[in-house]
C-alpha cells in the first residue's frame, strides 16, 4: 500500500523501489500521473566536476524510468548557478568556478548523459538546456523588483539548508543565499516556456524545490510539483560512491570499468536489496526476499548481479566476463586479464608507502604506513613488511582483498 496514497502504477512502482522521499502534493501529483504523457519534468545539475559520480546514478535511473513510462524529461545544466554555489547541506562555501571550467565540465557531462537519456523532438524524448541562457540575461534591478517581494527571508532562514549553517555559526554569503531564488526562477522559466510541471531532485534540494513550486503558484497562478529522492547512502549512513581512494566516477578515464565493477561487487550485504530494487528490473516481490540471504554465500551471487547490472548500464561496452575472470584470478597471471586493472607509472626506487599515497590506495602517508604495519599490503601476493620497500616493474599491488593496481616502473 502506498504511504503517499498513490493510485498511479508508475508512482507506486517508483515508491516501492525506493525512488521517492518527499512530494509537495501527493493527491495532485497522483492526478497528474493518471495521464503520464502530460508529465514534463526537469532535473538540474551543476557541472562542478568533469564527470558525474556514483551518487548521480539514482537520478539518472529515475529519469530513465519516467521517460520509459511516457513522461518528457528536461535535463538542465547549471551553467549559471554553478558560478555561485549551492549552500545546501555543505559546511562551507563552494569554491567558485571560472567560466572556462564550467563550459568544459558541462560539455563533458552533457556528452556522457546522451548515453543514458534519449534526446530528440518526440514527445517523450528529453530536452537538454543550460540555465545560463536565461539567467545571464537577467537585469538585476528588474529581478529584484519583480521577484524580491515573492520570497520571504523569514521563511528562507528556517529552511534546513540555511539554518544548519547559521546554527554552526558558519559563513553564509549573500551570493549563496541567492541560489535558492535562481533555482526557483529556473522552475518558473521552464514552466512558462516548456510546460514543465514537475521538478525532481535529491533530498538536499528540497528547500529549493519548494521555493520553485511556490514561485510558480504565486507568479503563474498554476500548480506545479516537486519530488525529492533519498540520497544514495549505505547501511552506515555514508554517501555511496565515496572510498578511501576517492570518488567513484562515471567517466571511465577517472574510474575504470574494473574499479567501478569492484566497488559494487564489494558493497555491504545489507545494501544489496535496496540497490537491486533501484537499479535492476527484477520483480520487486522477489527482490524483497533477498534480505534473508545476508551473511550467506548466495549474497555474493546477488552482488555480482548488481555489479554486472550497473557496470553494463554505465559502461555498455565493458567486458564483464573479463572483469569477473580478472577478479577470480588476480594473482594468477595466466588467468588474469591485466588490462582490466588500472596501471600507474612510478619512478624507480619509489618507496611502497609513497606508492600507496600517490596512487590513492591510501589517503595519506600515515595511513599507508598503518596499512603496511597491519600486513594489509601485498606486492605480487607477497606481504610487504617494511615501509621503505621498493617496487619492481610490472608488479601487482593489493590493499586488502578489494583494491588492486598495476605498476610500471619508469627510469
């Protein structure tokens, strides 16, 4: 039974699979989805890096599901808002990006998004837009006059994303404070010019989304809706896609298909059911039985299904058989496809602790030395016992059972 009271099959399925966290008007949204061809929704992202990361997979899959059901997506690049920085759930002001970096990041991400989302002119195919196209034309005095009276500072100060910073007595600049206004203006612009009636986004965007829905109501006198997704976290409450060695990116130049597959193969047993609900097409009733396998060998088979599903989704040309064989025979060079493992060029005579830090197998030299002292590092299946040990050419370094790299020595 739907906790939101939905009757729409699409919304019920999304709810059961864990895509929905908050909605602005459950009854109105359910009515809108009775004819999903009327749903035109948008999701925005700020190009703060050259690649999307594992945390974005939830909304990418959400877009895919809505699009397959018959709704029309608008993917909005924050070419303007990325120059400001969203204070949402962050401890400090985000570093401002120069226009050249924003453009480079936007181009790279937009190209990657085309492998996930269908773009074109048909009704349910997506439109790709950049908010710099309209925000850059705003006259500041006109904007203040037309929209300033529609936003309550009192209300904005009570929103979690702002109040948390103020309670910690952390700096919140006027520049960041305007982010909420601009995101709300985006929704109004898309509503008026593209018929967009729904915004989806992460739970950390909820305050901004509410402001957009309210602005459409106040300015256009019409109903619009907001739906937030839960943040993709593991059973310990930490954001997924973050490791000791860094972020799990969707760009294979930053995170190889082998590393990407390994990450999902090694998730905690307690996260498998949740992730398969979201990312697989397995019947929901069947997936809900998988928690009974926690701690059992069967769970490893399910993790492989999860890793295969996500890797094929993100890297369609990846050789999954080769990746699996490499994983099974990492220290048997005859069975192991070394091309699947990331290679680093390291200067000759470099100490092993420095290698671990340089290749991000350890976040610091101190952490690298702790790993070595704990007998957690191997070179070609031989335990490293000294921090000043040096590496040899064409060797395989492992940290625990999950992290592997290949080393080429340069003179």
